[in-house]
């Protein structure tokens, strides 16, 4: 093999490895930035207080009674309502005048 051919092959190998290394060095920080930016939007259990298990104080029931006035409470004949709705949702409907 001639000396110029060896130099050409060596130069190509060095250039290729430098290109690959710099490409990886540029892509990795981008991946990490993308991962961290999406991590911000993921809800954590410590971000808020879950009130579904707490006792519900019916401190606002007078608002529904006052707004209904003389209208009677509507009675809905749905046997599956207690299985499909949460206690909080039933409380809201009760306050709105739907029982």
C-alpha cells in the first residue's frame, strides 16, 4: 500500500470517529432536556391533596336550597346511580336539587 493511501484511510477513520463522537455529544443533551421538560408536566402524588377520602362538610347546602326556592327536589329512579357515581358527585347533585 502506498503512503498516501494509508494517510487517506487514517484521515477518513479519524474524521469518521470525530464526527460520530461529536454527533453523540450533541444528541445526548437534547434527549436529556426533552426528558426533563416532559417530567415537569407529569403529576406527582405530592403535588395536590386528594380530597376524595376526606369527610365532606355540607357547608354549602344552603346555596342549593336558596337557589331552588319553592321548586321540589327531583327524584331520579336510577338503581345503578350509587354504583356509578362517587359520594362527592352525589353530594353535588343533591345540593342542586336532584336526589
